[in-house]
């Protein structure tokens, strides 16, 4: 699902220095000396980044090219039916060799090199503002198929133009570089229905309706919307929206095209996120801060809780950051074949989501975008799940737990959630999909997004919270978070409250740990908790993370 690339030790060389070394590596241009370190793991659909190098340094314009290879499985692009594709969101982190702090590489908006049969689209921090190398750089790129097709992709020689001077680096600075890739799905521009009250009638809780009626609401633009139940031009949800008001034009309504993560965030990727933070930032973004403690809502778990194997492997002390690893089998060796790197990451708060979105150049998504990504252009089905029917079979056990091919033990399972007869914790990202599974069997949305019903609850911006209604979907993370681990001032307008939506497989009915077994909470249009302000600093074994990006 996600891939962190190997560190590459690289030196930026001034054209006037080290002439003998330069002659060994180039003929006409300044090059970068690169020393390869060990390769990294494969994840989910086996997205892998390898062979990272810094090449073709241009000291006059002070940029260099970040070169690498990337591959993943189960890729697609089609111009009919769903008319969409999957992509890799790729971003770069670096640190000076003399530092322990990692920084976000500011990329150019043009000048990237895409391999044959692929295409690169830059992602600016603020998408509706002009490019600026320092103030509005490309914080990452999308790499995807240029023509129709499906199956595995293997792109060699991808090159991203990194304006290193915009990061205040000099030609001769020595740096380490890491390349990250996250699988995303493109959701095209177009109208869709919100709400599922159609014959024979929905059992979803708090579904959207058209104003004074009980009909689903048709979203036809990104224009401002009136929230109310006075006319048939307004959007409403009985007892689930309060107060009436206006939804700003900037609030993402799902009509405009956007990308959303194909899977929930994996435990491997969150571990890598933690390992790129400072010691202080780590203390804000995870509760486990003592050696040999596992990730939960406290710093006291000596064994994995609810299938989360992220663990403090070591602590060098002082000001140095801790080292986190995946150790689901709890034998003290991280990253083994059964250590759960591929399992969706739980025990996450909404503030964790905001920080990860900021750090990766992405943003939170909204409950309208959720319904669009699930339902697509199809008409609503009463009480439908993300796969477009009301049929559901929950996982009752696990085969190959923690491994790359972990699946539900019972045939026909297409959803996982906490209940007395099911799995206690999330499963591997994408585990229900196979070579011969259809949409319902795979638990896939209309556009191919996985686990939008089940596995973990996901935080969204809800219409039911009035302070969310001015959320601006054009503003994305700039790759930088504050010294304390929270989002920085560039995304200060991101509200700090969210509802739980979508793969909301629990309904909180009592004290922590007391959850009712409710199928209704998985429905596409269910809005059980989206009108409530939650304790967003709290971490739950049932809450995960998925983020998105506006891409006109």
C-alpha cells in the first residue's frame, strides 16, 4: 500500500570543487555521489520504490533531479464506466548529514520526467494559487498510467525536479533522501447522490435528504449550498444537522475531481512517519514512548493491542528521536514477514490525521466526498454498503495473520469489524480483494477504493458541525508540521473537529470498550456520529486514517 524508500546518502557538489571526483562520474554536468543502502519492504499491492539517486545537478538554477524506480500491482486506467485510474502520490523527505531533523523537499511544478506510458501531475500546496518555489511549491506528484490498461506497473527512471535552493540548501551540502509513495484513486468530476432513502426504504441513520422531502440530494456543483429544510434546493438530514446555515463554496462537496487514498493508512507507513519526526513531535503523535511499549492510547502496553504491532524498539535518549518498528509477533525483531506491516493502523486521533495530512502534502476529506467515492454516478440503493449492495458477510477469523497475504478465514467475507463473533482489530489493507473477486466480494467502492465500509472508523469533515463549513479543500499540507508535532500555520484554517464516517464500524454506546454490534453504522449514507463533536485528542482502537487531495 505504501512504500518508504531506502535512505540514499548524497552530496551536492559545487562545480568548482572536487574536480577529480566530478570527472569520475560525469562528462559535462555536475553530478551527485550516491551510496546505496539496503532495499525496503513491499506493501499491500506491492508498491515499491527503489534505486533512488540524485542526478543532473544544475548549480546555475540550483536544482537536482531525484531519480528512482517504482512499481505496484493491480493498477488500472479506463475511459468507460468509472472513467478513472489509480496513481501513486510521491513525495520526498531529506535531512542534512549533520542533522537528525527531516524536512520536506520543495519540488518544481514542471520539469519532471515520466517514464514511457506514464504521466506526472504536480500537486501544489494550494491548488488554486500560482506556483512559487518557496511559498507554494509542488509538495509531491501523482504518477499514473497515460493510456488505458490494467495490471502491474513497473516504471523505471522516474525523475522529479527538486529545487533544493528553495529548501535553503547549498550546492555542496550533504543530504540523505527518502522517497515515499502512497496509492491513491482518482475520483472524476461529476454529479452524484447523497443519501439513500429509496424504495424499499433506508435503514441508514441520519441520511441526507433534499430539503422538505425524503429524497436523496443531488450534488451538481461546488457552489455554496444552503443547509436547511425549507425548500427543495437545500440539503438536510433530519436530527443530524444543526443548525441550518450555509456550506461555503470552498468546502469540498465531491463534485470536483479529487484523489483519495486507495486504502486506510498502514501500520508500516505510520511507523515510518513516526521515525521521521523529532523526539518532541513523536511524543505528540503517539502514546507509546517507552522502549518495548506498543502503540495504544497509553504508554503501558507490553503486547500488541487490537492487532497494532507498532512498538518502541529503542530509545537513544537525550534529544534523539526514538526508533519505532513493526513487531506484531512481539519477538523483539522488527519487520519480519508476520509483523503486521500491512494491517490498517488504528489507535489514531483526528489530530494525528491532521498532522499526517500536513506532513504528506494531503488534506482531510469530507462526508460528501466519502459518499461520492463510494456510490459514484450510480443511483442510491437502500441501506447500501460501500460495494453498492445491502449484502454483508463479516470476517470471523484470520488466515496467515500479520503476513503479506493475510485474509479473512471464512469464505465470502467482505467486511471486518469488532463484534463478539468477529475479528478484534483491523485486517490487512485490501485483504478482501483477489484476482477473481467482484466489487461486492472485494468490499470495493464504485471507483475502486477499499475498506470504505468496515475495518476502521475514519474521520471526516461533517456538514453537521457548523465550524467545519468553511473548510477550504484547495489548501493542502506543505510537508511541515510544528515543533510540537501539530499542524503548522499554513493550514491554520483546517477545523479541529470531525465526525466519524464511512467505515464507521462501531457505534459508541457506553464507556471505552463497550461497542454495540451494529450493521447500520457501515452504510454509505449512515451518519451516526457525524453531527457530534468528538474528543479529537483521544485515540481509539477502532479509529484509523485516510486522507485526500483536490486535483482539478
